[in-house]
């Protein structure tokens, strides 16, 4: 699987569609795509999601988690937005992920959207997992869910940068690893607990980097995105 020319997917964490569209407009040519999530989708609906993307590759981060039939229906509905990626929780189980995979194939479209399984949220650590009844290190739970995602037909997973190197060795080059939790220097962690710089994450084997506040919180978001591209040895188009 070929690596993207620009691996940066900018997380647009704004509920206001006008502000979101203005930000996306400035980022054209500096990022490889944008991520819109549950807050924006719930506030504005699917049409606004597609309009806001303005033709850029779209990572639609809805983290679907329900019974197989319901998730399959949601996947078919999301296909009309034509996202590059759509997320669902691996914890929903193999039957749910297989139903989603089949629904994505049936939906068709100009380019079939790729399904990404969410393993363990980057806001969680061992203590958080234990509090909900999941024993063992985060890395072991991530690997367990990643194997299940691959066996269920998903195209890849979302994982923290700290799991990338081992997952790449175990899952091979043709399984997408999309990585949030990217931070620069001493920038505040916010609600992320398992983070890494962009150069190290790509060197470890990440295909795409989901980056929000380090870009959108900058005085010049396009300049911040280009600086990150330069750091990982790529050039903006």
C-alpha cells in the first residue's frame, strides 16, 4: 500500500460550520485531509460535513458502536458523504465489524470509504481500562482489538503513536495505522495521555497523523501544518 503524499489529517474541532469552512479553506494545499467528528456531525448534519470538506479527503470520525444491523445501516448512510475514512469501535465485536465491512462494499461510490477500528482511546491509560473491567496493559488490549479488526475485514485502525511500531510489525504494511495524539515540543497535552511528535510517529510506521490543536491553535494554521510536513521530510503540494 503506497504511503500518502501528505499524511496530515487536520482535526477541525469546531461546531460552527462557517468558522469550520473558513479554516478548511486556509488549509487547502497544506494538509492531506480534514477530520470532522461527532460534535460537528450532531450539530450540523451530513450535508454540512460534506460542504465543509470542500473536496478535501474527509476523515469522518463517528466511532460507531451498536448492534451489527444498526451499524451497517449507519455505514450505508455515511457513504453518501463520500468520506475517505469512517471510524467504528472495535469493542463492538467481530460480527459488528463484519457487517460494517459488507455494508461499505455494497455502498460503492466513486471511491469506497475505508473503515477504521478504534482500539483504545488515547485519553485512556491502564487505570482507566481497569476501572471499566479490562485487565492488562493498554498495549495488549490494543493488539487484541487490532487483530480482531483485521480478521473482520476492516482497512485499518486508529491507535496511539506508542503502539505503532509493534502493530506495524505484527499487522503488516497493508493495514492502515491512523494516529492521533501528535504533539510538538512542550505543547499542552489537553485530554491526551499517550502522545508523540510527528517525525517519530511516521518513522514508527504511522500512515496518517491526526493533528488538531497544534495546527488549529496556531496563529497561522497553514504555516504550522507545513512546518510539521517539513519535520517529517515531506513537502506541501
